[in-house]
C-alpha cells in the first residue's frame, strides 16, 4: 500500500466556479454554497483519493487560486511546486475559454518547463441555453495542450469528481512508471 501526496493547482478566471468545484469534490457532493465570496488568495483543501484496483491512495492538496488578474501575481508565490493542474473555464463565457491560453503560459512559466499532468474543465454545463463554448472546440484545444477534457456542473453536482479523480489516477500512473524505471536501473 502506497500513499502519495500531490499538490493540485486549480486555476482559471474569476467566477468560473473553481471554488464551487473544489468544495463539491471535497464534500463528496454534499456542499454547494449558494453564495460564494470571491477567492482573494489561495484556499487549500485536502482529500484522500483511493486508486481503483490497488490499495494505493493519493492525497490531493488542492490549491484553489484567485482568478482575478490583480490578485494572481501574489497568489503565484503560494502555488509552490504543483504536481497536477486543473484549469477551469465557464462554458457560458467565450472570454474565460480564450484566457485559458494565458493561464497555461503562466503555469508553465511557474513550473519552469516541467510537464505536469492536467485537465481542462468546462464548468456550468447546466446553463446549456447560454453556452458559448462547444465541447468539440474545448476538447480539441485541451488535446493540443496535452490535457484531458471534462465538462461539469458544480451547481447540479454533475461530473465534479471526474476531473480530480482523473488527476489522481494520472499522478499514480506517473509514480508507477518512475518506480519501474528505477527498478530497471538496478543491475541485480
């Protein structure tokens, strides 16, 4: 049995639903606050995720970072060394999707070129009548960035676990690969 720890950076524009998504995940779908105050720094949540078909688990330390441009620079200092990234945009806001490129640049610069597993999350899928970003467009962009794509509705608590569970599995797989590489180096 292995217990891994991963720092998961949660980024995206203000008001896309990052905090709602992380709280739904953290509370196992029991907590959707009707009123959120804007995150002005970083909020840290921790949840242990059991990896299916193993006895292993990953403790996800979710760093929910402010999305307002004037606050981001100060927050970057608190990002630490992320192991995983969850980039969130609002499906009803073309601008929040367009800004994902800038978020990717910022995270890559912070990680100094280190490749970290990540997901792109289109949130607010319950607002289908106001949708501005099509799934095919978001999925294509995500693939071009090496990210897995998910759509969620924090308000309706739909698919909120999938992105973070996927990241936990990706981190576990990365651990397994590195462990095998090290074992293969052993001559005896």
